[in-house]
C-alpha cells in the first residue's frame, strides 16, 4: 500500500545470525548499541536502541499519526500506558534471554522452569486479566481501526503465543486477537523477514 509512496521511509534491514548473535556481537553493532541487543536503529546521525523509543521516534519523525497514532489525548494515554507496560512488564514474563545477557554466564535464564512457572502465574493472574478486560470483545485495542497500540500489544502477544502459548489459554479474546493480527499481510511479511 505504501511501498510506492515516495514520502514513505525506506528501511535498510541488517540481519544478524541468530545462532551466533548471543555470543558473537558484531563490532559495528556494539559501537552503536553497547548493550549488544536488537533492535538498534540509525537515522541520519541519530542512533537509538530500545524498541518503544524507536517506535515513538518513527511515529513522530515520519508523521504516521493520521492512521497509526491519532493526536487524541485518550488514544495517547492508552498508547503510552500499554506501550510501556508491554515493553517493561509483559516482555519480562515471556522473554527467554535477559536484557543484560552480556554479563551473565547463563544466556537464557528465562528457560529456568521455576521462573517460567512464576511468570505464567503472573500472566494468568495479573497481566492477562488487565489486557483481556481492556480489549473486551473488540477487534483492536483502540476504536475500530488498527493503530500503533496494536503494533506494540500485538507484537508482544504474538511472541507470547509463539514462546509461551499456554499463557493465552485462559484468555480466548486475546488469543483470537493475536491470531487475527497474524492473518494481516504486513504482519506476515514482517515475520517472513525475521530470523526464525
């Protein structure tokens, strides 16, 4: 839809080998992001890390507000709240690697069975009910249209469905929501471009 629009930004995506990335960080990445994590984003002389900061920058810089992030205070409040909630709280419950993995001997502490059990309980008793109630019986998290809020919530819940599918068993509306998002063309194309 937008690929032929000359005002639409063109991204150059640099792929890293998922089999070696945890232990072998490319020097050019480390110079931009000393955390050695992805995503890392470069635009002109600006270099950024942290996915939520990158998304907010792109929404502002490339003016996607008309269709992805309405300039409406109710939307903005929900967008900021749930964006930070997903990236700080929810991501930690489904992650298999630590955000400080460079400093750990165990690069995948999220595989610890005791931690997985505790995280599942936290999702089941706290996170899932919050998200399920917020979504209710709607198709999207805000209004009747797909927005940047669905980019964030949908991304993390699709990761949950992929890595911890049993987390969503108690929340059929969340599971249906994620499965519906996965049928969208842009979602499918982004997954085709992602490392498996």
